[in-house]
């Protein structure tokens, strides 16, 4: 049976890096409560340019700028009537970037937390959460090759997102965010404190095509990844952030509330972590917040 992996390299698959923080780094619209979604209104050309840079850096899969295109962000700004439009635009910009560069990359529809990143305590009921994801998946599905449900901080959130994305018939990759100190005590845990083993058991029969770890420190991912590889019967991947530790019950209130970026995770240093993930059995590797095109280019040059 043909799978999404038939259209990807046989060895290492390279994801892109972060979008929202890269837009802020470039000093284009992407700040404020809407975070990366603001650039879809103010500077869509900048979003396309970031996609193009990741493709030229060597990415095999680029991710739509739809992470922040959620009701929780749009409603307070009085922009709910444009929620579908902006989700679709995020996918169209990725497609335009692919066409302009002329490389046959796949486009992953990003679906992140619906009530705040790293906040499992804010996740609503399963039915409510699944409905929000199903709405977003419906906006994106006609324009993407697969979905990546990312930065999932608890079991309920992950199941709701995966269920909604799978409903579209598109392949689905599921990515959990783990505790910054995960693995230090010998057990891998999501940001909710739930064991990673339990998270895998909950979704293993759903039909996801890959499982990953993201938006967590590369050191934590390095400690935890071997356990996920041992558990999983589908390809495994990782894409870390370069933030200093995330405060407990952190709330996003614009770019000034974002934890400072680390200064030690140069492209070379990040690639050393990624080489360890590859050795541990990861097949899909990329970057999350504060990991940019230079990091992906270095991964392409050193791990390929």
C-alpha cells in the first residue's frame, strides 16, 4: 500500500524549522497576541519567504503557518469571520513557496494547541476540543499533503487532534511536547505529567503515520527519544526548541512574554543533538521555535 513516505527520501526526512520566532527575528509582522498569524494579515510575502528559505535549506516537508490560526486567538481580536480565510492562506503560501523554488516538498498542515501552548490545564472537554480541531482540519485539508498535530501537551489533546485530522483522510503525524526535565528521573512524561508510554498506548491503534517530540529542549528529547523508538511501530521524529526553560503555567501575551532564546544552540551544536537522535532511531528531524533556516541547512549538510 502506498504511504506518504513513498514521496519522501528513503533515509532521513528533514522538516523545516520555526515560523513564528523566525518572523519576529526578521522584524516583520508576527508579534502581538496573534503571534505568527498576524503576518498572514500584514505581510504574507514574508511568510512565503520563510517557507522558501527552508526549502532552499534542504527541508523535505514544510509546515503551514496555521499554528496560531485558532479561535482562541482570533475571537478576542474580533476576527472570527476571517479564521477560515487565514488558515487557507497559510496553506496557499506554502504551496506558492514550493512552486516558486521548484522542489517537490510535502506540505504539512500545522494544528497546535487550541487553548495555549504548554497548558494542559486549559484543555477543554474532549468533545469541545475535537470539534475545534475538526473545524481547523476542514479549512486546511484541501490544500495540504498531511497533517502534523504538534506541541500536544496531554493525552486528551493529542487524541482529539489526531482524531479530527484523520477524519479528513489525510496522513497524520502526531507530536508531543515533553517536560523540560523529562527523562531526568528515568520516566518520560508529557507536560501534563502523564507518561509518554501511556500517550503512545492511547493513540497507537488510531492510524497515525508517525510520532514525534517537539518544542522541548534538545537535551530532554535526547533522553526520551530511545523510549519512544522502542515503543513505536511507526516512524519516529524530533524537532526541539531553543528556548530557555518554559515557566510552569506560562501564558503567551505577545513576544515580550516568550522565554529568552538560548545562545548556545548554534547550527553546529543543534546538529550534534540531532545526530544523537538519528543514532537513536529517529527518521524525521527538524526544528521548532528559535531554530531557523541556518540550522536546517546545517542538518542537511552534515546528516545527509
